[in-house]
C-alpha cells in the first residue's frame, strides 16, 4: 500500500514537473535595453522618406516607467520591423501568440496588429507585400471598424476570421492573445478574457467547400415553379368593356347666369365613373401543380480535400510589425510566442495585469493635465480655432482613404467577397 501510494505521489511530482518544464518559448521580447539586437528595421519606404521609426519608451503614461516597449513615430509613416527566431512547426503543439498594444494617440484609424511569417525572408525588405502566415491584433477605423483581426494564410491566400471579435479602443495597454490548438480549435483573448473561440475548420474558409451545387444538374422540363396561375374559372363579364371610365356629373347644374349666346352651349362636367374598375384582369389562384423553386442538388466537391493539419504552420520563423499610421503613438510590448497558454497567462499577470491599475491612474492624471492646458490654450487663442478645425477634418478624410488603400494591399489575395465586406465596414 505504502509503496503504491508513494509511486503515485512520485508520478504526480513527475507530471507536475513535466508540465512546468514543458512550456516551450519560441520567442519572447519584453523590450529591455538591447532589444535592437533582435529586431531588424526594414528599409521599406526609406527612399520615399516615409519610413517610420521606433521610440523605446514606456510612453506618456504607464504603470512602470522602466517597463518599456516600442512606439511608432512620427505621423504619416510606414512602419516595418521584424525579429527572427529558430524555425519551428506548430504541428501537434498549441500555438500561443500574445502581445500588448497601447494606442496613446487616440487612434481613429489604424492598426495595432502583428504578423508571424514563415520560411526565409529578407528582413531589410519586409513590407506590406511580404507574405505572412498569421496576422493578429486590433484594427480601428472610424465608428465601424473596431475589431481584432485574425487572418490565416493558406496557399498564398489570406483568410479573415468569419466571426466578429471586438477590440479595445481606449488609450490604455491591452493584451491580445491568439491560441491555436492541435485539435484545430482556437481562442482569441483580450486582456486575458476569451472573446471568441471555435474551430479553425468552421471559422475560416481555408478549405474549399465540402459540397457544391451539381454543375451538371438541369431543371427538368416539366418542373412547374409557378406558384400562382390565372384562374380558368374567372371569365370576363360580357358587358365589362361597356362601362365608361367617366360619366357626366349628375349633380352638376347649368349656372343661372349662363348665357348660351355669349358663353356657348353649356355641357355638364364629367367625373370618374364609380362603376369603372379598370381593365379586366383574370384572378390568380395557387397553382395545384406547383413544385416549389427548383434547387440544384448538392454533390461532393471534387476540389475538396480534407486536411487534418489545417492548423499547422510548418516553418514559422519571424515575428513582425507592419503598419501604416497617420497618427503615430502605438506602443507594442511583451511579445510572446509559446506552446503554453498557462505560461502566456503568467507573463500576462507579470506585465499587463500588474501594471494596468497604475497605468490607468497615470493616464487619468495625464488627461487632467492635458485638459487644464487645453483650457488655458483655448482662452488664449480663440480666433485661431476655426482654422484648426478645418485642418482636422481634412486629416480625418485622408486617414480613412489611406486605410482603405492599405487594406487593398494587405488583402489583395483575398476573394472579392472578403475584400468588399472589408470595404463595407470602412
Ligand atoms: C519618445 O517617448 C517619450 C515618452 O513619451 C517622449 O517624451 C519622447 O518625445 C519620444 N520621442 C520621440 C522621438 O518621439
């Protein structure tokens, strides 16, 4: 008895140990000093003077001023930066992709997403054109787009998640986590709370449909799909066409002062005939032979090939940020790529969760200060205000247009439908 109990205990210990040891971290970046050794800034848009830069900072407000991330600057720039890690496949593994984003600039149109890329990539040329495997993170534009993107790429085609995942829109740090498991289920977490989950099979159209309409099927000649037919019993009454459209007004009287010689012969005015019902129409009845609308039968799609490894990205090797921003100020931090959601949770608690209350307090303080300063400014130069407002409106328009263009680039490989749905939202 004792021995068995002991070995059980030992087994428990070994299992516990295994579960601690088993967390594999493929990449982790907290952006401490020396972060630049891991990251390669792309030369993309350098020659057009449109390449953005990165500020190593905790930002204007934070829970811990020493906990820095990297923040986009200046405005109107393309940002592209990436880091390499030892290539791995997520086959038979859980994939956890997690990072935090803070839009300090009160973002009204722009992204805060990151990408995982595969194979060999020239990091100096990393751009919006570079193929990626996974794109994940918040995207905001105007009132309509406030969502978490979760795009999976298969055979060179980007597929948007078919479910809505709302993102955070304030100016504080938020944590985004994407988990893909070996049973092809997935979860999207925002601030450690699950916002969406399901199956990679059903929530992305990665595979062609299992069933399609039989292209060879034809509607049978004798298929009656008329729901209503003219009633053969309904006959036009013989005198129907004799009923005049108008009749003389029976109430009309010749005016007393009517002078036939001067005014001509008096004729009574006409009025619409209440008996007249318009041209005759045969009544319609339900067609007793109606068979319903003809539908092409569904057949197995010859192009469909099931893939038990649908969730697998066999050669993940880079993580990158690639954005266009009109208003800069997005701060990324605590990037993690691991196989262990528990470890990701632990990192979340050590970073985002630990700092969030202090960050909120620091933000409120900064807001108070800003409002006070604005009030002083307002009082100072009332008459410059009108000009300022005009400029702002212009910027906003440009903002939305650029975002549009950018999306076209991003999703150029997408099907028409996906593309247009994205536009509808914008
Ligand atoms: C970097 O961030 C800090 C903190 O917000 C700010 O004071 C500084 O001006 C920023 N630098 C640039 C180049 O934007």
